[in-house]
C-alpha cells in the first residue's frame, strides 16, 4: 500500500531513504545531468527539438537501473510521480553542494 504525504517536505526524507545506495544516487546524478544538458542544448538550438523526447529515457533510464540493480526497490516515481521528480532535482542539488555523498 502506498504512503501518502501532505507535502514535499514530508516526502523528501522518505525519498532519501529510497536512495541509500551510492551507485543508485550516482546513476540518478548522471541521468539528471543528461536531462539538464539535453534540455539546455535543445533550448539553445545545439540539438533539434526532437531530442526532447530523450529526456524521460535519460532521466528515468539511469534512475531505474539504479533502483532495480543496486537499491533493489521500486522507484518512488511509480507511486509519487511529481514529488519524485522534484525529489530528484533536490537530491541533485544536495549532491552538488555536498549535503549528500556522491
């Protein structure tokens, strides 16, 4: 049964608990970096807009490999898609600033 969360603030500790494995976090980081890079490149005209279709593949592909092969759990995206998407970017920032080990 799925947990319910009243806010993202309540969800984020749960999200981090689902990302304890360092390899999983690293795969999330790589996928999110690719998403940001592809988005910027498409918006700046360096890539054709059709490349925007690769965003979900880049982001979710790396993350799901991390969950299925390293974390051994189901991605939070399946139950909490919007909080999970936000959680990925917040975790990305937290890794960049050193709050979470890379």
